[in-house]
């Protein structure tokens, strides 16, 4: 977890937590999620595999209690793990309940909404469920630095 002085350093280089639409606690949680994605502690999962309830498949792929990532799911608890998007993981790491986390993600606006709802390139309303960990990390970095995730650059376009 980021120390308070590290959060302040990030804020001095870019928008403040409140300018990003976050509390200081939520910003700290987002930076923690960034590190978990970068280190593959939270791993991307294909949407087809999200709905599998085969414990052996999940255990082989992710370990006993997987923490999974897919931008098409706000927060979904399964018997064998949790899958969530950037906003869902941020909410959970900030100590929010699932209901509060859903509300946090759904009510986001501006750059925060763009971060939480990356659209498939060329689509007006389809969330890109194929965002990789690396792309998510770059989008979080962009968002914290500028207030915009810039998904095109995060995807390498």
C-alpha cells in the first residue's frame, strides 16, 4: 500500500484525488490495484472463463482463491474467487461493500468513467473485456497523471 507521502507526491505531479473524482483513500486503493495488476497478483481472465465454476480449472489457472480482472465485470464474487474491473478492485481495496462498489463505478463521471468503461475501439457502447493487465496499468498511470486514461495510448495505438 502507498504511504501518505507517496500519494501526496503523485498528487503534486498530477491532479489531486478530488480533481480525479476520488477520495485520498480511493486513490491509494487505485494505486495499490495498479501494483497488483503490474505484478500479476490480480490476473486478467477471459470472459468465457469467468462463468466456469470448475474449481479444478480455476485452481490450475489461478491458484486456490484467484483474484481476477476483466473490465466487463464490476464486482462478481464466485465460490472460487472474485473477478472485477479497475473500479471494482479499487472499491474493494478501499474497503467498500459490493453494493457501494457497484454504485461507485456506475456513478463515476469524466475521466474516471472513461477509466472504468473502456470502449472497444470503434464502438459507442461496448466495454472492452479484453483489456490486459499491462494496458490497465498504463491507463491507470495516464489517469493519475492527467485525469484521463487515454486508452488508445494504453493499448499502444
